[in-house]
C-alpha cells in the first residue's frame, strides 16, 4: 500500500523520489522497501499500515505536521480500488485535502 502526499505529483517525480512497484515491495531511489510507505515531496517514510482498513485519522496524523499541508492524498489500495471510509473522508475534508484511491500499480506506475 502506498499513500503519496504532494501538491502536484503523487509520484514526486519533479523532486528526488523515483518509484517502482515490485510484487511485495516498492523500489524508491533504488532502495527496496517492504511494507507501506508515505511519499512526501522530498522524502519517504515507512508507514505503520498493514492493510487498507488500518488507514485511519491516527495513521494519517502526520498530515497535521506538514507545512505546507498536502492538497492531495493518493492512496494505493492494493490490487483493486476501494473507497475510503466516511470517517477518513471527513478527516481529510476538514483539512482541505482532496483524496483519490486507486489500485497500487496505478499510483506508482
């Protein structure tokens, strides 16, 4: 699962990150990373999310620390696109963050 946070590009291509999706990992700047990641404009972080249902306001609390805050959150949902729960949509709407959920290959592809 990948959530990409950025004002312009969910893949951060204009900056320092270059991604590729592997069967059970991501390749970020030629580093293989197992598990979920958050992609920011100039960096990436391991994200303590094991499944789509683990995405909650608590696991997205970092949004409140970012300056400037992201305008868009793109969530990779795994093999198929899934809608975000209403509680999470309301959390993001309160922060003026637009959200899009896609299959993970489309997010990083």
